[in-house]
C-alpha cells in the first residue's frame, strides 16, 4: 500500500482542507459555521458554461486520407482525482495503474475520411473506455491506443484498431508501464510495437511509519544552484518506492503472436526504435538519486539495444546534473538530446556544448551537432556547428536538414538549411523569437515509409513547406507557405482570412490543405482548402455542433490602446449577451498574465485572433459575463527591458501602467465602470494581482489563484528572471507582494490547489502570504482545493472555485458603493 506521507487518502486531505478553510474565513463566528463547508456550485448560467462538452480531437493518418475523431472526457470528478498517487522524483503517478496520476483521456473513437462523409465509430471498445495515447501505424492500416482500467484489475493495456473494419481488440493482457512517459512506439514495419511493460516483481516496498534514522542531505563545497521543485525524494524509503514503480522492461508486442520480452530492464525514460527497426535508443535513469532535483536531472545512461538479441551498447552515461548555471541557455556538459536521424536507417545524432554548458562564456562555436551510424564503432562526425544553442533538427534528405538555433539573452532565433555531409548552411530566417509578425513558423514534416517525420519538400525539391502563425496587427492569420532552400522570400500559398480563424493541420493530395476553421459564431470544424486557387470555397469535412447550443453567449472584440509610455497594448473585451451601452458602464473583471520582452516593438504586437470561437475553459474569466460583468481578458501587460536592461528592473512601474491603460480605455468606451473593477490572475497572474493591489488603488477586489508571493522562496530565479536573489536582492524584494503586505487594503480572494506541483508556487506561498495579510488586518479569504495540482481538474473543485469567485465579486465589486470589511462577509 502507498505510504501515508506520499499517497495521502482523500479523507485525510479533506480534513486538512476543511481546517485550512476554517482558518481562512473572515471572523471567528463565520469560521465556526464553515469549518465543514461542502463543495458549492455557482449560478446555473455559469455552471452551464463550465459543463459544456469539449471539442473533438483529430489525428491524421500517414497517407492523409483518414483521421481519428476522439471525444475528450467530460470533467473529472473529485473521486477520480482522489485515486491513489505517489509524489516522488518530481513526478506523480498512480501505483494501481503504473501510469500518470493525471491524464486527459477520450471516451469515444471514430474514423473519418479527410474528404468528408459519415464517420465510422470504432467497435470492440471496452465499456466506458478511457482511451490514451492514440497513434497511427506507419502504414496507416492500424491504430494503437492505451486503455486505462481503474478499480479491480487496474492497469494500462494496449489495444489496436483495424482501420479497414474499424474494429478494436486488446493486443495483449500484458500491463504497460507509463510512469516515465508514453509506454509504446510502433515498429517501422507496422508489424509490432516496442513497449515498456511492468516487469515481474515482488511486493511493493513497505515503508514503516517508524523512521530508520535521520534523513541527511549534504554538499561539500560544490556549487549546485537549482530552481525550486515540488514532489522530490526525501528518504531512502522514497527511493525504493520510486525505483519499484518506475522500473519497466522492454518488450516487443507483435500484432499477431506472443509477447517477446527483452533482457533490458530499468527506469526506462525512452525506448525509440531506429528507422530500420534493427535497434532501439534506450535511456535509463539510474542511481545515485538526489533529494534536490527531479528525475530528469538524475544520472542517465543512453544505450543502443539490438532488438533481435537484446544486447545493449552504452553510448553515454551522463552523471547527475546538479551544477548547471542559473541561465536559460545553460545545458549539461557532454552529449545531450540523443535521437535517431529520421531519414537514415540507423544513424544516431546528438548535440554537444562547446562552452561547457555555460552561455556566459564567449565562444565562436557554442553547440555542435554530432552523428554516429550503425554499428556505432567509428568515431562520431560533426555535421553542424552553431554560434547559438541548437534546439532541434528536422531531417529531409541525405543532403538536407533544417536546424533551429536560439539564444535567450536577446531572444534571437534562426533556421538553417544545411547539408549534413559538408556542414554547409544557408540561413532561411533569423530574427526575434518574440516577433510574431515576421515569424515564418515551422517547416512541415510528414511520415515517411518507416513512420519517421521528414521535411515535406515541394515537387521540384527547391523549397520546403511551412505552416506559420500569421501574426498581424489585426490578429493571427495562419498560413501555408513555401520557403526556398537556397535563400529568398517566403511565398505564401494560402492564409486564413476574416471573418474566420483557420489553422492548417495537414497537407493533402491534390495541392490541398486540411484546416481547422472557426469564427466568433461557428464552432471549430475541419475543412479542405485549395493551395492553388485562393478564391475556391472550402469543403467541409466535419460538422461538430456547438458545445453551447441553446446558451446565450457573450460578445467579444479585440481592443487596442496605448500605455502612457506609448507601448501598444491589446485586450479582448467581453460583454454580456444582449448588453447595450445605453444600459451604462458595467462592473468589470480584468484578467492578465505579464510577459517579458526585449524590445518595445515585440511587446506591442497583437497576439491571438478576434475570430476565435468563444471556448470558455475552466480558468477563464469570461464565465462572469453570465452574471453581468464586463471582462477584459488577456489584457497585455508587457514588461520590457531593452538592450542591457532587464525587464524586471522596472516591473512594478510597467505593471501598474499597463493595468491603468486597460481600465482607462475600457472606461473611454463607456462599458467599464472604473470605480468597480476587479483584477484576477492564475500562477504568475496571481503574483501580478497581489502586486497591483500592493502598488495601486485602481481595484475594488482581487482574485489570486495558485500564485507565488515571496520571491526569497525562489532565490535561484523565477519565470523569465535569470538572476539569483544574491545578484539582485532589491529586485526580489520589490517584486514580492509579501514585502508590502501592510499596504494591501483591497479585499483579496486567494485560491490554491492543496497539491500544487508547479515550480515556485508551493502551497506555502499562499499560506504565508495569507498569514501576513491577516496579521495586518487585511480583508482576505484563502480557499484550499483538496487534491488539486497547479491546474485544477475535478468538477467539484471547479464549480466551487467559480462559486467563490462569483460570491467575492458580487460582494466587493458589483455594489455601487464600496463594501467595508465589517459588512462585507456573507
């Protein structure tokens, strides 16, 4: 059985949460009345938006003739979230299933032609299926997916679907192990799947509540800085549990015939077959573990396994990564990012830093792309040298690869077309990674005969297809283009246009493209568009209904305005259905998430599109239009630091100026009542919310969800801040709303997942900030959501969150006159 410390029962968590809720209420009388507070539901108009079904998900076949249609699950229940879980080595897993503790599954599966027509439901599925990790076989004749079973007989098993008959069958009763990631990959010939399975093993480790001795951590003078991480190992008992459940065995599961287990066993974080199917690239996490870093930093052995015999050859054994510099371009010393070259039978590639992994070192060559072919005996060769960090390679032919290189310090990015044989390279694009208006997007890849992704070239081989975001001052207009391989301008073949937002999904035969199209009133559906005739009408492929059928939806518009220093800003303004300006300005909720930029030009660019269908997800502020509020969603709050200046040096000043500009503009339209505005945010947006209440008097109330409030608790950097606390103590102090708890007089609702798993937003952040505010006499309420992580999941949790938020807004924002703390509680 899981230990109490790491796999806490739902009952215990609920008891802890009830006590925390009681302590957080506004006065002792109310606390006594609400220590047993049960989950509440918001008004019906909000609840109806919350429970609307999710939009179907599709995956296109290798030959681009068929696609899956998967219906994502409805909202999870708190009972689902309360399933057993361990929180170890920076990850969370379910010991009953040997898989992740949280995963989005589908409840139905159909097959649909990309030319349209009726979908074919897949038969042979389990009753009430929980479908995970769907993927096509390289030949497109089969699908595979993982079926999750809970309760009696819990585990993960592999199913395959015969596409011709649309019938599914369980491939084998063998249990898969997905603790370290997706537990299977197709073999290149489509005859079998390479899997990580639960090995034969004894009973799980038993951890006694009686300690064996003290738990000790030690560092003997080595510089080992690290950002803050959750769910780390803490005891030898933790190590044994992690090792027991994370250990898997490599096996080949054929479509027909018995399972073939290979003599490869360990904490396998990757097992990828070579394009020719003879080998597997296997990564194995191993001891010694550490209590200060997650599993991704543990020692990692990379091997090539011969699949016919199971013999393994070690390529590199990386030691514990515990001394990285605190910089976003810092990497481990030695080979990293091992992968198969997708256009070759069995060539291994990797990247090596030439600067010791330290981006502050001045070098002409920062990274090298290396290769070694089977039988992996000869010396590795250098295929490309880069002055920036290499972020990945898309392969095309014997003489073509496209490498992405980037540099964090000035947000630079470049795409290079290079010849792997000679290293000769041509720059296809270079610019700011934050420049949406000029970004070419990404090269299009398609599966080759071995199921490997390779570049899609034009018929004459002179250019490669690109899918781009299409950023413009009026919103995103995604496009399909040709990028000449020997230099020259991008040639757009097709682009989205008003009043739609259409995003390319896959290139089809006959010079067509499959797109996902939507508008403010049309839900997302799939269409085919011509790449040669811009005037040709799109052909519908699917006809998914609106998830909000019968509901009155708010209206929205993209608004553009300027900050006092002239920086262009945008926000999406939502207004209640049927609202007219003649009704007067509305109480307003403003939501934002600050972003750092290196140039004013990039900061002022428009992102998103006004033509998107209003998909109101759980974290959205738009729910509250249903109860009479105007909403300023995603109000741009750029934090700019040009040249050698760092954005956060003037964080507070820019934050306040951005918020003021949004409110002033909304008021100038006659729809925002500037005296009745609340501000909200999640995570870094919660941090923003608390800072705005500390440094301005623009708001009637604040709502901060799962935030961090004291930056001394994240001393080795946070968000986009690379400097440590000791390098910039004044920045850490000034940016921490905890430092100004005595200045916060505006009512603040704080909500936090009791099991937050995000770097930096540990629950103690809200616990200590609440205590500071309470001690200063602030009007504050702290709500703990039992069992929830950084993103909330259970229907009960989400309904209660919205109930709390609506109640807070109606108490402190909606009234014409401000409500005092003495009369504010309901």
